[in-house]
C-alpha cells in the first residue's frame, strides 16, 4: 500500500524567505502531483511531474521529483503572503488513482 | 469550460436521512473520482470510475455508501442512512487522460445532525 509523508505539516514563514516542503512516499510511483488548497476552497492543480528528474517552476514555486529516492520537493522562493495555503503532494497509485499526503499548511507572515 | 460541477454545495440533514450528492465532470473527461475530506482523516479517495465503470471502491466506508455513474456526464454518491460521522466535505474530480491532473469540483459540505 502506497503511503505518503509530507513534512513539515505546518510551516510559518516570513515574507521574503525561502523554504522547502518534502514529500516522501513508500512504494514505486512514476508520477507525482502537487495541489494547493485555500481555506474553505477546493483543490487546485499546481504541478504534474511525470518522470525521474522532472522539475517544474511556476512563479515562486518549484517542484522536483526523484523517483529513485521516492522523494518530491516543493521549493518556495522569496515567499509572499499570497502563497499562504495548504499544499498537498499526491503520487500516483497502482490503480490509476492518487494517494494524497496530509498536506502542509503554509502561513506567510509579513 | 465550466469545470467540475457539484450539487448541492451545502447540505444539512438529520441522522438517518438519505443524502444524494451529484457531480457533473468536465466534458470529455473519462475518469471520475469521489473524495471525502475531514480534519481528522484528511483527503480520502472513496471510489473512482473509468469510462463509467467503477475501478476501485475500496475507500467506500461501508454499505451505507453507494456511487453510480450512469453516463459520462453524471455521477451520484448516496449515503443511506446518514450518520453524524459522515459530516465532511465531499469532492468530485475528473481527469481527461491517464497521467493527467485531476480537476476538482467546489465540493459539497455535508452536515449530519
């Protein structure tokens, strides 16, 4: 059974700082997805990583995937308040589904 | 594109009542997923369909829950009878092709009193 561990689960950052969220998963998966959820809202797709070594960037967020280490990272550069949200990673399961981590609640303070 | 449509957006019911949640996936998408989100358990996959056929229903909590997809543009999740522990936000998501992103609907917030 695929298990997903995100850390940290809670992250309080100051604006302008950099930080990385880690996503470890327990069994082989060749693809991984990152989602963002604002409070009381739905989930929004951020990145789709489909191969080992894949790196995607959008604004201040950069995601990478190492399938051999079963690790994905979401790096935040020069955080701004608008990035405050909960971020979920989700590796692909064997049946075509996604297995979501518990999420990292990010709070960016001025 | 209207995105994934869910109804109702909010539902308050009493224990023992039947609840039906509805989902219209994005046109052309061939996979549909039902999730439940709570503070305690996070985001859980309940069931997913591929080309209207249920592929994995191992996440359906018990026999009180049932899901159908009679055609490519409509799915229902039914709870009968409902219990207070079923209170959660229920999301429907659809996907256009294997490996693609899942697109989530706005969710239905269910409260069972």
